[in-house]
C-alpha cells in the first residue's frame, strides 16, 4: 500500500510549490492544462491541501468558505483548484478529509469544483468532444466520476454553443435598437485609454445585473478590477461594448474575445452579456449581441462561441436566437455534509 500524507499549505509558504506541482504529475507533458493558470481566491481561502504519495504530490484541492454562498437556504463551502491522479482511493482520501474539515467550519453543504465563487473558475466539462477554447478550463474528465463516487450530485448544468452563420441585423433587432435610440440609449466600445475609470463605472452595474444569478455572491471592487485587468491583454474594443442610457449610466454590457486557441479560422467567444433588468430595457441584451456579431462579421470572423450558459438562462435564449447550437456541456456538483 502506498503511503499517503496530507499536507496543508498556504500560498505564501515555501511548501506551496508542492500544490503547484500537482498538475505536472497528473497530466502528460503536452497537455493544454499545463499552459493554463488557476488562481487562488485569497478572499475566501481557508487552506490548500496536497496529497503526497511516496513524497510525490499526486492530488490537491483548496477549501473555501464564502460567507455569502448559499444553496437551498444552507451556507455552503467550496472545494476548488481540484487535481488528482486517476486513482479512486486517492480521490476518496482527499475528498473525505475535506468534508471533515468543512464540517469543522460549521458548513452543512459543499459545492465543487468552485474556486470560492462564481466569479472564479468553476464547473467540470463532461466531455472532450470538441476542441477547447481560450479561457475554458481544461481538466481530466474522470474528475466527474471521482466527485460522484464521493457523494456529489449535479446541481446545475451549463452549455456552450457554436454558430458559423453569424446572423445579425435581423429586422426585429434593428427595430428594437431604433426604439432604444429614441430613448437616448447609445452603444459604444470600451475606452482602453481610461480602462480603470471604465471599470469603476461598470462595477456597480455588472454586480447588480448578476445578483439574481444562480449561486451569486458579491465581489470586492479590487478583485473585480484585477480580474478584468488580467483580461486586458485579450480585450479588443470592438468586442467589449457598453450600452448607456440618456444620463450616460451603464445599462448593458458585453464581453467577448477572440479564441486564440483556434488557428484554422477566426472565432469569437461571447463570455458575458448583461443588462439592466428594468422591463423597459427588455431586448437590450439581444441588441448588444447583434452589435458584437455585426462587428465580428466586419472583422472577418467566421464563427461564434456562446460560452458557459446555465441551461434555461437568458443568455441561452440569446444564443438560440442567434442560431447557436449546443456543442459542449459542463456540470457543477454539490454534496450534503
């Protein structure tokens, strides 16, 4: 029997390098996973765990306690940053120990994989039938089985859709935009020369627009700013649009970017669409999406990816209306402790 040792570490400790070393030990050297980073949410982090087997790091996870995270009226903890060798006993060892720690924290439910909140990486892909796209986390599919075998059940399903027709400027959308224009609505590109100022204006709008989302929890301004600053290197203003009312207040937002993983054609990933939920702005999300798709067409993009849509959400409806066909599936899991 191999000897398993559980080590608890924090990001500022020398032993944290063992936590960071796990992916290299559980993925082949040419795996896309080894090219991706997976940040730690230090706001909600309790501790990071590593399993050493014969002194080799073969599994890891991070335990998060987000006080605003609630599922079925229960305070929920998170298991995130999960990586594990393809061994059922190793998975059982680290997950069951994590359950014990979460109970010590007086939590009765656990959600995973989730790196602290829905503002961070969460969900497992359930198949690898299509090529990955930029900012889509890559991982072993057997992680789904390891979670299910240890008591987790699917609590939400997500999809990504693919479209190669790029439909835009449909008559009903053009008419809807005329209606909004008459109310003083304008749609413009983000101003990268005043990027932090733009983020300051977007922060209350975006956080307000998302507050009804499944498993929503607030995000601090600094974390919000830092996340978008990290994305600055892939931002192209034609695909990050802001809708403003007559008072120049944000009422709509779309964040899209080129899928740089694809070398055979130009693909645009639509990651975020949000609008003010006042009924008078009904249809604004479709209008903003139409602008992005029109811009993509003008810049010789030949395909769209509508990314990470929770099933039956408004974004799913937008994708259907723009001919998106589901081609990827993801699952988020939960477990009663």
